[in-house]
């Protein structure tokens, strides 16, 4: 059997194996059932294989499993019923062994896992969400984070992950905003490349490498009204220039997989778009990996998009468009055979998709190394090095939005600090969506972090209110705590926490209360879209009540999308935006509050003054229209914004040479000086504007950034190389071109605060 000979090329092995397969075995390779349903946990921690899985193997096999180790309220896998790191690795071994030893050809299973901000398994490190990661503007740090995630996932048998999320956010009311890097395609593309390199490593068959899946293809973040899976109204030129650009860069970096988006674009569902999946992805970009659907996306072609009358038509549309693997496997498993019998697809169509799935298994080394070492998994999952890395990512991702009269950093000799608010000590509210159940001791809340800095006797705590709901029963206790304090840290915002059954909090005392009906504060996350961007419940009322005491009020936002609260912007003495900072978020926030870390996070998404301003993304067209009657079009905090405990000055912007040809390159240089009293990291941002073009373009667009550390009084010259990649536009004919003319070169600390020079392109 040639396919078992590792000395042969992968193409030869695929060809040989494909020729040996029955129709049922081929279809089996294209389905991905729910993995957590393939076993049950015994009292001793071992697993027994489910009868349904045994039946599926006997009928031709199962090519892939989704979320074998996923644990959350959706899977109903809890800390008690789930598997430890060591048990999880042993479980995938047992499942894999059964599949190999009880199928005719012994084809290994591909285990696909969710890893948006850490492997979604019990015991794995919970890193900050992508929106926090984007706010670090540190691609090397993110690459290290992805390496850690890949190591933890592969050590348990997971070989593919459904990340990174490359959606460009155009309406932050969208609940999945937290899963993205923000609103700018250039920054998203840089993070995408870092993710692919970090997840896939030097060798895809290595013990710390997993296949990266780019999602959601495409324009998912530009849906109508910010509603999940709603239609997208966008022309092809804008699609290529904005939403497809990060995907193209990630494909060029070697990404192995792409996931289709739920939405339609101009009437064509992405899951059946031959233009996207064949013409663009494979023919234009040369992508040679596999395409997977999102969960239930093929079914939407019959029930939702209604482009298919029945299941056979739906699977035929998807398969012929270029979809190889179906997450859930419901439609492919049920209808592919009858679609073939009806002549809607050919066996050649089937073979193309199966060949791609077999190829990725060979590339991952699953035929030679199908099993993992449970002892190694226990050693690396949630290890001290990964926890420290999670803390550093959170430190660099927290953004200082306001610091009136040097309120921050707080002195450790301050006296008493009150930590107040619904997110002050709520573990799951700090972690974001796509998070596994967590033991309390693994998560450091803001209350925990402040207590570690000052000692518990100097820290008072009150939740005050919940994220949602109209109860003020906790106000009295909160005000009493604040009255005794020298400074007040208000930890408010949102929640993407699903119902983990952890109970609720007594608002009068702050104590945890176990109930049969735990309060669910979820107002963000997948499928949780909003019509406004203000704080929910009684949170604003609580802040206003505390503010009446006349003491320093520091607001810490923990949330998954921008919050628009003008009163807080005006009255709070300091504001930190942390998004969902992960399991070490409390330590990282305390590090910043007390000056052990100088904040260096910068916004990757504009924060509006009012929801009625939407859209407010910085790279809008020059022809964006007139201002509203009630307000202008400027955001409260612009893209790229963030303060520091020191001051940075920009001087001596030079562009050399000042004129180039379309294939040429210029160097942009600027001096950046730390003019303040403490060391700090500055994010130096390069923006370019094409002053006159054949198509309308954004007023300015990010084309480079550098994060540099400067000691007090130190000056560094930061350089950027500008070439056709930075100057080109997508023409009306959908071609990338560099046109002659003048370009404005802007360098500064955010999209609004820049120094400007010029560059001319001449043939």
C-alpha cells in the first residue's frame, strides 16, 4: 500500500489511497460530527467509545471530529464531566486508535478544535480575546501566543483550529466584534500572518503545529445593521480592497484552511460562492488547502438563503463551489450520495474534495504519528510560561483612554482602595466567548490583582449591580465602601459569559451565591448583537452615584465591543479599556493601575460618541457626507489612540527619495523621543493618502506600525519602507495598480494626530 510509505510524495500517497476508497469512505472523509458525543467519561477518567461512533466507522469512517475536547455550556461538558489535560490526550488516543484499527483503510481522524484565544479545553491557558491582542500592536508577541496555543492543542491530539478571525468590523454592535482584531485590514493582515506562522510553525507535522483556519470568508464583519449573518451590501472592488486583503496575506503566509462565512454578498451565499472559493481563493491566490463550512451553513442554503430547494441541491452547490469539509457533517453525510445518484455532482467533484482532506492529514503527519503523549500534555497545558505570556499580552493590550491630572498610576501608599462593579470579581465576565469552564483559582480578577498589590486589608469590594437588570439593591453597600476609600476603581462593561452554572453574586455583600437559576449577564458574543452601545442595566447610575462622593474615580471597562458613554468620558478621572483580558487580566490591570507597567495598548477600533454616528471607522471615504444635525462625524476616541504615563514627541519626518517610479521604494524616517519621566512603549503609526486617484479611496489608510520602547530622554529613529504594496489601489477592473501622482505620508501616535510629508510617483 503506497499510501503508507512515508518516503513517497504526498501527491502519490493521496492518489494511491483515493483509488482504494469506496463511495461511503470518500463521503466519510468530508464530514465532521460533534466530537464530544463520540465518548463518555468513566469514573476513573478513561473514556468509552460511543456506539454511534462505532457504527459510523463501520459504515465507511469519519474523516474529522469537531471539538472532541471542547467544554462549555453548549456542549454541556463541565469541570466535573470533562477531561483533564492528561485525560483529554488519552481520550483522543482512544478515539483515534478505534478509528484506525476498525476501519478498512486505517485513515486517521483529523481533530479540529476551537482556539480563538486559547484551546477551548479544560485546563488550557485562557489568553486575552483577539480584540485585546490587536490592541497590543505587537505581532511578535501574538506569534508567541499562537505558538503556545498550538503546543497545548497538539499535545492533546488537536491538529486543526478554527482561528484566526480576520473579519473587518464595520459595525461594533455586532456581537462577534471581540473575536476580531478591529476595523483596519492592514493591521488585521499583519496579525493574520503572525497567527499562521505561530500556529503552523516551521513544520506542519511538528509536535507544536496545528493547521490554521482563516475565517470567516468573507465580509462577515460588514453585515447589515451589525446583525450576525445578515446580508452584506458591498461591491467587488471594495471587497477585494478591504475584506479580502487580510485573507490574501494569510494565504500567502501558508494558511492550510479557510472557513466560509454564513452571510451572503450581493445575493450570493459565501458557502456556495464559486467566485470566492474557486476563482479568487484557488485560481487567483493559489490556495492549496481545504475549505470548511461554519456550523450549519449548508443547511442555510435551504432554510435561510433559500438558494436550494432541498438537501441534494444544497450539498451540490457547496461541493461544486469548493467546500471540502462540512462542520457537523449533517448535510454532506445525508445528501451527498443521493446528489451523486441524481447527477447533481460527479465522482470527480467528490474526489477533488476528498483528495484535499487526505493531503492535509499527510502534511500534518497523522499517518506516521496519530497518537500523543498524555504526560507531555499534562506538562505543557496551562504551564507557568504560558500563564506569564497571557499576563504580558493583557498588559500590552490594555488601553489608557483618559488620565485627568495624573490620576494614574496610583501610589501603593495610597491607603484604601474600593474595587466596585459587576466585573470587579466575576471570573467568566473577564474571559469572553469561546471559553471553557474554569476553576476559580485559575482566574485572576481585578479585585484579586489589586489585593495582591496592596494586601486584602486595604481593599474594599462591592459589586454594586449586575451587568443587566434594574436592581439597585447593591448601591448602598457600594457607596459605603467607596465612602471609606481614598480612590475608587469602577470595573464595569459587558459580558460574553454563557451560563456556566456558577451561581450569582449577592449584591448586598459581594458574596457568591449558588442557585439553581444563575443570573445570565451575557450582552456580547456570537449571536448577541445590540442596537445601542451604552452600558446596560444600572451601571451608569452606579458610577454617577459613586462620583458624587468627590473622590478619584478610575473606570476599568471589561467588555467585547466599544462602549459609548459620554457622561463617563467627561466625569471619570481615568479610564482604562481592557476588552476581555483573559485569565491574567486582573494582574495585568493592577500592574497598570499602580504603575508597574506603563500602558501601551492602542485602539484598533474607533469608539463613537453616540451609536447614531455609526459607521465611524477611521478609514472612511472622503465623500462620507455632511455632519449630523446633533453631532459631528468624529469619534470620541480615534483609531490608534491610547495614552501613556510618559510623553512622546515626533520630529524630523523625512521621505527619501521624495519621488519614485511605480516599482520603486522610498524610506520614511521619523525621530521619536520619550520626553517624559518614565520608560514607555510607543506605537508609531504610518498612514498614507492617495490625493487623486481613478477610484474613490479612504481619506487615509494604515500602512505600517512599529512598537518601540524608549527610556526617559531617549530618541530613536523609526523607519518604514514604502513600496507598491503600500501605494497600490484596486482599480475598477479589480486589478492592483500604482497610479502616478501625489501621496500624503503621515506618521504619528494615532489616526488623527500625525505629522505630514509627501511622496510623488512618476513613471
